[in-house]
């Protein structure tokens, strides 16, 4: 399997994983009506840790050898991006209007790009702007039927949504840092392990139950297997050979898929500007593997990658 994956550009694997995340609304939305977000996240991580348990001890040993910064990065992607960010984003909807969290989630690619520049030393080339600007415009058009009349309201939902966006954006950066130092299977196992610890801590804080019941647990298991284990395996394998800046654009396949799922499965209505946003974003993501002569992002201290990966 790994040989076949090695032939696929990293951004394609990341976009595929992100598209898989976009389908989880089919099950997560109904679950949220009967089970708290903290319970869902905890249940997913219990199963994910059990599935990756044979990798955990070797992963912890490799992490210890990688140093303090690697340990901090692992905590960041596990506790931060995998557990707390999901809970924060869900709580933002509970405590505020449905617009504010979606508006502020749009800063996530900007956080990832800035974090990659500061923490990883990645340098965007001039042509990178031709990808990131249309991508952000496309996502904005998708999110809002009236793109020039959008308002964020309430200090609490603003803070919660911004916190989630920052954690997810930094999760891309930390994941890239780890993917260059550890085996991708070890990164996946570490994310789930630290995520389990964080989600367990969140349960008593939020007053949530650890068990969702037999019926809901079946769908939680599906989310853990498909949008968790399979998607994240593809994601971290792709992140090994993809700069974090490019990964942040490829991840925009997630909101595109999510809005299409909403249209097909939940009867959501889309205006012409949202369809235009879908076309623009899909075009940008599809073109990411195309550059051949000039890299879009320079990565310090790294041998020249295959052109399709950068």
C-alpha cells in the first residue's frame, strides 16, 4: 500500500483526507442531537487508541528520541487539534449564532500559513499567492449566501471559534514538523493517544458522559474508523512530502465536501455565489499538484522534493 501511496502527490492525499472529513456531517450532525460533543470525541479516541495500540509504545520511544519540540508538537496535534479544537468549535454553536463560528473558522488557513513561516521557516514563492487568494475567496463565497453582509456576534462564541481555528491551523504546522521526523504511523498513534487524554479531561469539565449508548456508539465507531483512522493515515502520509502552507490549501477540500453533503443529504439551498465558490475552490485545490518548474513553497534544510509535492 505504501508503495502505491508514494506515487501519489502529497497534496492529493491531504485533499482526499479532507474530503473524507467533510462527509462526517452525515453522522455527526444527528449524533449531536442526542450526545454531547465531548462524549463523541472521547468515544472516537477510545476506539482509535485501541486500533493503534501496537504502534503506541514504539511511537512514544521515537517521540522521546526526537526531543522536546517534537513532544510539544505531538501534544499540540493530539490534545489541541484532535480534541479541544473540536469541542471548542461545537461549543461556539451552542453559545452563539450559527454564523459567527463559520466566519471565524476562515482564519484557519491564515494561521497555518503564518505558523509554517514562523515555526518551520517555510518561504512562499510569488506564485503561491495565485493559489491562496482565490482559495480564500472561494471558501468565503461558499460559506455565506450574502458574502458582503456577514456579522460575528458575541464575545464568547468569537473566542471559542477563534480558539478552534488557531488550534486546527497550528495542528497542520505541528503535524508537518512531526511527519518529517517520525514514521507517519507513529504520528497517527500519538495524535490519538494525546487526544484521548485531553478528551477524557474534558468530560468532567463539561459534565459529559463517557458512554453514548449502544446505538450512538455504532456511529461513533464509523466516524473513528473512516473519518478518523483512514483519513488521518492518508493525511499524515501526504504531509510527509507536503509543506504545511500547501497542506492548508489542500485541506479546503473539507468545507467544499461538507457544503455539498449539506445540499445533497440535508436539503440545504445554495445560491449562485456559493456554487461559484465551490468551482473556484475545487479548481485551486485541483491545480496544486500541477506546478513543475518552480516550487510554490521553499522548505529550509530539505532536499528538493518531487515537483508535484511542493
